[in-house]
């Protein structure tokens, strides 16, 4: 039985990944400091599994790693990050420390293990500065080679993005300075699914549809995004982790097949909810990004393809939010 460690394991991606791995006979250990209140019913259900263990610990502290078994884990998914835009502004030091010191601690621990490959989830936020700097010249769909940058050191929003950017550099420093290449870096693009919180546009629209908002305000609406259902994401993460040829490489993960306008996303959700929309279209917020879509040719070159369509994913996500609304709206907002 393969042994897996997941940092940030109580989070959105962590729990979906744990459920997939436990179903497929892996042993799973989760580390989380519950910076986000993810100790909900779904988390408790997962950690009850006989092959699952949970450690409450903060990756900012090197002591956390002393609770882990030596030379034990085959795969380490390093997902821990202090997400949530409000946290970037309200808790920038914790966001930054988790992003940078947390990753360095994970790396310092793993290079002293005789085995174990790490998959690190960076973010498209690591190149958000480049989007601003290049403007119209920014390539979309965006390939892995895009330069990473921040455009304003005074903006604490970068507490998150700079953690991702620096962590990517850190992995490469350990590759060259410590001869360590048992890692793979991924840049997620717009994942969605059950239990993703209420910050994502999909979750916000569902929330507002459930609350019967009318007129339903759309700011802009012609901007496009490519949404990727969480079950597609998990398939790609596990594949990237387990192929040797991905060692030391960076991959974009996303859905380049179904780039859609935000207003079309809203229409699709209204159709799923079986409601008639009454839209009020207002000007887009200043500086909103017109298009975002990853180039996933490198991932596809490994034999991967999108399995679940956006509509299928939205149906599953909508019904999950309806079924879990009462307790999730109380506990899940953060
Ligand atoms: N969901 C997306 O669309 C998306 C997009 C871009 C990047 N990512 C990246 O993918 C990863 C997983 O994302 P997610 O959506 O599951 O996020 P999430 O916020 O749901 O989960 C992250 C978990 O990390 C934990 N955590 C925070 N600081 C910690 C610390 N110092 N020590 C231990 N645990 C800590 C949080 O409590 C949380 O449970 C993150 O690294 C995120 O930055 C996700």
C-alpha cells in the first residue's frame, strides 16, 4: 500500500484528493493547521477511514515534521497555503510565511528522507504580475514558460503570489544545490467543485441563486474563464505525481476546451437550478482580467484529457451546495 502525505490536507483539493486515494487503497496522512476552518463534517468523515490519519500542525514550524515517520512516504502533495483574498490583506505575514517558510521546511524535511516525491501546487497568481506588465502582448492560452513576476511590492495582495513564485524558485534551488529532483510543480487554473468555500465565482453565483437574488447582478460578464471540475483535477494530480518523467517539471492544469463568458456561466447555473434569470448587467470592476486560459498541451502530451465537462461539474457542485447549504453557509464562510 502506497503511503501519501498531504499538507493542507483538510482543504478543498486535499479532501477530494484524500477521498480518491483512500478509495484506491492508498494510506493517507493529512497535515493542516486549520488556518481555514476546514474541520467540518466532510473532513471528519474522511479522517474516520481506517487508512487515514490526521495531524494538526503548522508547516511554518519545523517541529511539525518530527511527528512524521522517517523514510515512510512515497508521495507528498504539498497543498498547504493560506488562501482567501481577504487573508492576503488581513493576514499577510501568515500568508507569506506559509508560502515561503512552509515550503522551505517541507523541502528541508524531504531531502533527508530516503524516498518520496513531492507535488507542489503553485498558482496562476504567480504570473498575474506578468499579465499586467505585458497587457495585450500576454499570451493566452498561457504556457508554462511565461515569466513569473509581481508588479508592485507595496501591494500586500502579493503576500500569496510571491509565496508561489518564491516556492517555484526554491524547488529549482534544491534541484541544483541539493541534487533533488523528486518533485513536480503544477499551476492550477480555476478549479471548482463541492466544498470549495464561497469565494469562487461559481460558489458565489450558486449562493446568490439559492438566495433568489433578483435582479441578478453581473459585473461585466463578457470576461472569459476556463473552469476545471475538481474530479478532472484529481486525475491530473495523481497522474503527474506518479509518472517519473514529470520529475523536476512544471505543468499547467486547467480546462482549455471550454473557455466561457461569465454571463454564460450564470446562464448555465440558472438552467441547472431550473430558474429563469433576470440579469442586471453592470460595468466590470476596474482592472478585471478579460481572459484567462491555460495552455495544457504539455499535460496532454502525457496522455491526459479532460473527462468531466464544465456542465457536468456544475450540476454536481450545484446539488452539493443545495444539499449542504444550511450548515455550510454557517461554517464554511471564511
Ligand atoms: N482551488 C483552486 O482553484 C486553486 C487555484 C490556484 C492554486 N491553488 C493551490 O492549490 C492548493 C490547494 O488549494 P485549496 O483550494 O485546496 O485551498 P484550501 O484553502 O481549501 O486548503 C489549504 C489548506 O491549507 C491549510 N493551511 C494554511 N496554512 C497552513 C499552515 N501554515 N500549515 C498547515 N496547513 C495550512 C488551510 O487550513 C487549508 O485547509 C493551494 O496551495 C492553493 O494555493 C488552488
